[in-house]
C-alpha cells in the first residue's frame, strides 16, 4: 500500500455553479485548492483527476429515470422537471449540470477505489460530500450523492463493512437512505436538531430498517447553539465506541464546514479548531480500526472565505501526514488572491484562537438536565443496545 495520500482534484469541479445568488459559491473550492497549494501540501500527495462517474456507476445509487432527468435539465435548464427536485430554489438547473455533478462523483468513487486497492492509504475529495441527493431526487444543493456512490463502489469491490461518519451541520439523509436496509454500512450523523434545520430528519429513533440492518443508522441531533465543548463531547461519546464495535474495513467521512459559528445557514457555534480536532480524531479512528483506509470528503460550508478553505486545508494536511499548525500564518499570496477574487479580507491565521480545544469525557458522567447530554443519551439509548453495547 502506498504511504502517500491522494488529493482528488480537477479544475472543472468549480463548474458546479448554481448561479451568483446561490450560497454554494464554487469559489470555496478554488480558494481551498489555492490554500492547499500555498502551504505546499499538494507536493506531499498524489494529485489525481479521476474520470467522471459513468451511468452504470451512477445507477449504483440513482434511478435511471432520475439520471435521464438530470441529463435533460443539463441541456435545457428551463425545462427541468421539478418532480425530481431539479430547477428549484435549492437546486437550480444549469447547462452542464450532469457532467460536473458526475465529475465530482467520479472523484469520490476514484478515491474509494484507490484506498480499497491499496494505491493510497488516504484520499480526499473536498469537492464531494454532497450527502442530500436521493436515489430519484436532487435535494439541498446536491445532484448526485458522491458519498453514497463511493460507499456503493466499495461494496461492489468486495468491502463487507464500511463506516460513514458525517459531521456536517445538516443530517446526512441521502446516505442514510441509500443504506437504510444494508447492514454492511454503518452511517453516523452528527447534526443540528431537525426541529430547527433542514432536512428535518435525523432523529435518534432513526436506526435502520428492521431486521439485520437495525442499529446500522445512528443520529445525534444536537441543540441549536452547541459549541466546541458540546460538539466534541457528543462526537467522542458516540462515534469511537460504535466504530470500534463495527470494525470497518474502510472509514468514509464527510466534513461539512457549516457547523462553524460564522456559517450563515445554520445555528451551531463550532470553531475551526474543533473542526480540526474532529478531523484528527477521524484520521486516528481510520488507523485504529480500518488499517488506515480513509476516504475524506467535503460537504456544506457557506462562509466561503473565512471558514471553508481553512477547514478543508487542515483536512488535507492531516491526510497528507503534514498537519498545518493552528497558529500558522496564512501565506500572503493567498490572501491577495482572496481579495482579488472576492473583494473580501482573508483570515490571517489557521485558527480561531481556540486551540487546543477541550471537552468533558462522557465517562466522567452526564447531567440529565443538560440539553446536549440529553441528545447524546437519546442516541446511545436508541442505538447502543441494538449493537450489543451499554447505553
């Protein structure tokens, strides 16, 4: 197995563009790639442009009629079929939508193939993590569900246990739906509570289909306003124990940066430093339980200058084996690029000033009156006994 990580990148992924008034500005991808380069991280990795996912690959998750609808909307956006979630405010149709969506999916599938075949120990596609797309519908800025496609490809190649950990602020509903009745896939999502945020799913009681897959879906619904200490407490109270019990052959993780306190579309209060701490924890889990096989994806994140590039550059550095120190100064050339592209001032350091972050371990006891602890306990009670663990 190669010790070098792979960075999946094709400049054309920046064509995933819903228009100038849409919050998912593709400049976040270009700026992240630029910051990765500014720190020289791409010299520590194999930068690979995988081919776009073909129709047979897309059909591992998506219905044939849906793929046809995406293709049609890509040619004539004005005729997009809204019954498939296309041409809506969240998912406006645009020329070439199928091609660029399939390209992003191809990067995640390529990452999964490289890790499974031993060509790379870790692989990162920060353009991916489009976790809301359903088998027959676009949803939540997502056309094709690259995370689900990567997992489906791993299963097709012979993987028997794949763990998926999603720390985006929104519930990873599309991935959960894709593997709802498949005990080979453990899906774990930590997200803002569905009472206060799209897609209004991800309740602790959602634990997988009855039968062999019961207990294969895990949801931690966090109260709005949860900050670093609560977020990290919840992650460590749920994820490591479940991953240890499941013992995946591959760990696939989704690192939406929209948990951040500056994100305009959600209501958690997590810092860049806590996001980095979870990235480090996921890397460690991959090595402890999956022989290091780790596929790391991007996701949401709409503070496109201040947060997303820094968060995902930390992720790339961790995967590359050359972590960027939180106190590191951001290269001046990149800051000039940010201003030239966006007319916004770029951040100066790779930290929000909260490193090292700390939290109280679950084993130290819990407070039944605390809303965060109530959320964690609801998840543990719903799922842990189904997996033979103590709640």
